[in-house]
C-alpha cells in the first residue's frame, strides 16, 4: 500500500453527514461525508466512486446551517468506496459555516479528550495480585 502525503490546505473535522453527489451526465448518488474542511472533504459511498479528476456537484447540510451547501468539487484521489475531493466554488458564507462547524467539533473533541485524561488520572491504580505463600 502506498503512503499518501497529506497536501490539505485546511484542517478537517470528523463528521457523518449525508451527501448527494453527481458527475455530469450521470444520475445523482448518495454517500456520506466523514471529514470536512474549508477546502475539501472525504466522500464515502456504497455506490460508484467518481473517477480522479472528475468534477462532482455536492449537496449537503451542515448541522449549524439552515440552508444546504451546494458546490462543485474536483476528485483528487480515490480508493474503493472513498474519494478525496477539493471544493472549487465554495462561497464565503459556506466557508464560514464550515469553519464554525470545524471549530465547534474540534473544541468538543478536545474537551472529550481532556475529560478522558482527568477520569484516567482519578482512577485508582490497578493493584498487583497478592502472592500466595
């Protein structure tokens, strides 16, 4: 398996969002967005994965937004069932909404990790079993 260099221009937040996508001339398909940033996203699907270089129209809703995001994206890489896509024509409002979503999700993850560390430190140490003499 070849190792892919991370060439992202913006950080990504983990998510699980429904997405509709279509390549010009093909039918609309369903998938999931599993991470998102202001410059791109990871598309997962049980349907046909669009080919590298294809322009794809994406439609999805962000939890903090009252209207759907619709944007053109370019497929940068593909593995079976997944495609890394770069947004081509994302408006300033959509970028702002994605950034706010990223900031919220990152903060929640940091808070969750901090609480896990606090809980771990407060647990009594595991005791060694006593030797039977």
